[in-house]
C-alpha cells in the first residue's frame, strides 16, 4: 500500500481518500468483503490502516504467536542455502511472532544459532557488541571468502603438478642424459666427451671412438672385424714365407 501511495501521490490526501482509492482498486468481490467487516470503537472504516488490518485478518487469520515463534526458532540454515536467502526467510517468519521492538535482536540471535558453519558462529560469538547488520555482514564475508578459496584450491593442484613434473630430478635425468654419438656412453650434453681428443683407429679422424665411427669403411664395430681378418691374413702369409 505504501508503494501505491507514492505512485499515486496520496501523501497529501486524507485517510478517507486513501481508503476509497484502495477499495476502488481491489475490485467488487473485495468490496463485498469490506461491507461484512465489523469495526470496533477504536477502529475507523475510513482509516486505511484499520481497513488493511481487517483484510489481513480475513485473508491470513489470527496467528498463533506461540506456534509462529516455534517455527521461527527451529528455522536453521539449510545445506547449500546462502546467508541472504536464510535471512529473508527469517524476516518473513518474524513478522508473525509479535517480537515488536525486539525483532532485530531475535533475528540476530537466530542467525547466530542457525548458521551451518561453526567457524562463522564462533566468530560471531566473539563480538560482544554484535548487531543484526554486522552479524549479516560477517556471514556474507565468510561465505564470499569460502567460495573464492574453494575456487583457488580446485585449480592449485594442476599448477603445482606441472611445476613438480618440470623440476622432477628423475625427469631431468632421463631428458638430459643421452647416449653420446662420439663415445657411445651416457653423459650430459654439456659434459666433456671422453672421445673429444681421441683418434679413431678406423678413419684416423679425431673426436670419436672407432666403435662409433660411421665412415664409408663400415658401420660401428666394423673396424674390429676387419682388423681380425687382416691379422689372420698376415699370420697366414707369414707362415707360408716362413716355410
């Protein structure tokens, strides 16, 4: 009704005029209900506040304060429910509890007792001057930081795993140590090769062993076989000459 007053600029009009506009807007059926209302000595059929109170009692009925308070006090934050959704639900329930001026205090206490996170509850209890607004802000801040921390944690293992694999000693060993094409041994590329100043017995070139020689004379290891044949031949010729 307050929004209607602002939209139609009724603030400057009399309460009776407010009531007339309201009844004209709600329709014929609501007007018939209005005709059935009985107003007491302290009530005025032309006062919009009294009229609205009568309609509220007719539509909702007389609330049982004890039962409404029971529902309010048993309302805890549900799993996956945000703090804003939880507070909105509590605000609806508290309206029928007749707490009057203690409404904010009851809301604050219900939030402290009803939040799911024990860490948040402990933080709220540490503040001896806790108000409803500061209570809600603390819960919002914790909820936001929890979501952010969860997002960071979920992505961190993959980043750390990549770094660990890159710096792994085992990985570094298998990548850096290879079989040398000059000497045939395993050593790091930047280490001095044992065959650096060696002269190949197969091609007479420096920088590699005969076993790793790939000259046109033959494949690695060929020198040894050829030397064996030559030695055999020399021995056989020597025997013939001797005899």
